[in-house]
């Protein structure tokens, strides 16, 4: 997904700065504002920095809580209107800088805004076909002529065409897993979704329609993962909800359960554990109805452990983790798919993270040290190191805190997808507060702040 124009980024930063000024002039801190608006303290920090851009309901609630007399809400409306103007200007080919689109005089006969919008519809339709074809050309042994014809004439599809769509979905998940910047996969995923959507609006046989629904649910989950990685929780939630809906239509219970499980992560990261637990209860019931050779039920259990850790229930957390570990005893596992890759290889880091949440550094450290030996990517390694730094903070071991915190920062700089690590590092800052008298801790805090607040939002 392309970076937002600098003009829009600046507008959002200015709005976030306005929120911070009103908050600092009030008796409320970030945690209090988060509770009032149903956001976490970390999210409020991201919003004030312009990295996260919630919808109008948030700004209306914040405006009332901070007694801004409608100023914050009006500021939000101006940002939305100006962002729309910037995007239209971009479509017209105007140069867009920090101060917005360069003004160009309207010449006689120049198209009006509604003409530009109609042109944009045509432009996006053309790009849809170009992107789909371009994506397919990157994958060997596909029937390009068949897919091109299906994209241009989305009538009744032959099963072999749907087979090709399945292979494209799998390739998109592979690219997502391998990409340093997850947003780069979004354009191709969106265009593939458009093709599937068009086919679903045409009369299809029952089996083809069911398969198309399943493929659509698969891709909505992928798009949700991309938005989630970029801290766009509202967009991620919409994708996960739609994934659940079409998976239900396909009667694919494992796919449906996975959509609900992914949706629950939003509640976990926002520390809304009751909401996450409700989604996971539903996912558990669906997984029972799914394919017994799939690992769905064990993945759901691993995520349930995180909610139990959030509730502070050590015994329930351990029971859920023990159930998740039973994945190793599953004979004849179904092949992993893009939307379900759980095989238990990350249980050590998940167990360690749960114990960190439970403030049990004695239990967390052995699991995390084991997980660190297995971490294969900068993103994973950074996550484990951040938890180990938190363990140091919980133990009062400043040396361990600094050593692992600095290593986590190195990992964060090696990955272009800093949304996930940024959230964890932001949470680590809360644990640094008792040690800010140490100049080395203050330096680490400033480094984390720079990474968390200067990473521009992805659109």
C-alpha cells in the first residue's frame, strides 16, 4: 500500500497535535482518554503522533471529554475534506507537497469534479485488470488467457479457473509472509478481491459459488492482516468481519473460525479482553465443526491463553497453552494454508508473552530464551527481545532491560513493518518509567519514542 501523500500525513499530525494540546490542558492523561474512547493508551499515543487515524466517533467523544467545544471535531472534518481534495488533485496529475496540491487555474472546458470522479472509476477499473494480470504474470504455470478472460467477462466460471484463483491466493499469502513491508501486497490482493466480487455477482453453480466465497474470505483475512500490521484497526475489523460473513456462506468452518480469531487480536491489543474472549468462544465452537485434521482448534486455544493472561488468570492461561501444545500430537495434519499456518513452532514465544502479561518473569524468561533461538525473522526476534526487556524491567534488572531493549530496537530498524513491533515497544515504554533516572534508560526511551512516533501511517 502506498504511503499517504505528505500533505495528508501533515494534516493528521496537526490534528493529533491538537488532541495532545487539549489533553495536556485538561486533568486527563492518555490512559484516561483511552478508557473514555475505548482505545488503549498506546493507541492514543499513536493518534497524537498522527500514526493512527480513527473515525469521527472517536473525535466526537474526545471533543466532549476534553470540553473542546466542537473544535476537535471540526478540525477532524477539515482534515477529511482536505484529504479528499488532495487525492482528487493527485488523480488530476497535480503535484502534491507538504502544503497540499499545487493550485492550477481551471481553463475553459476543464472537467468538473464529478467528471474527474467518473474518470477515476474508469481508471480504477483499468488498473484492476492491469494489476490482476501483472500479479498473475509473476506466478509460473498459470493460464493467463483464461484469467484475463474471466476478469473481463465474469460470467459462469469453469472449475479450472477457480483452481487458478486458489493458486493466486496462496501466492499472495506467500508474498505477504516474505515481504519486509506487508502493505506492498495490498494492491494485488485488492484487485483479486475485485475479480472475485465480480464473479460472485454473476450466476454460478453451487460448488463454484461456495469456492468463490471461501476464496473471498481468505483474501479478506489477508487484507485484514495488512491493515492490522499498519495499526489500521478499524479497517482490519471490517475485513475480518466480512471474512467471517463470506466464510459462513461457504460453510467453511475452519476459515470462519480463523477470521473470528484474527478479529479477536484487535481486542487483545486494545486490552479489551472481554470482547476478544467472546469472539474466541465462537471460534472454538466453529473449530469443533471443522476439519479434524486442521490445527484450527489448537490455534484458537493459543490465542485464548493471551486473553486469560489479560484477565490475570494464570491457571486458565496454562490450561489453554497446554491444549495448544497438543498440536504436536495431531497425526496426518492437513497442509498449512495462508490463513492457517499454526503448527506450534511459536508456542514458546507465545507462552513467554503470556507470562510477561501475567507479570511472572520467573516463568517468562526460560520460554523467551528458548524462543529467541528459534526466531527466524527480524520481526519475530524483535518481539521476543522486547518481552525479554520487559522481564528485566519487572525484575528491576536495568542491565537486562537495556541490553534486550537495544537489541529489540536494532530488530525494529531491520523491518519495514514496524506497526506490530511499534505497539510492543510502545508498551515497553510504560515499564521504563521507574528507571528514567538512569540516563541510559532515558536514551532508550527516546529511541523507542522516535520509532513509534515518526513512522508515518500507511494508506
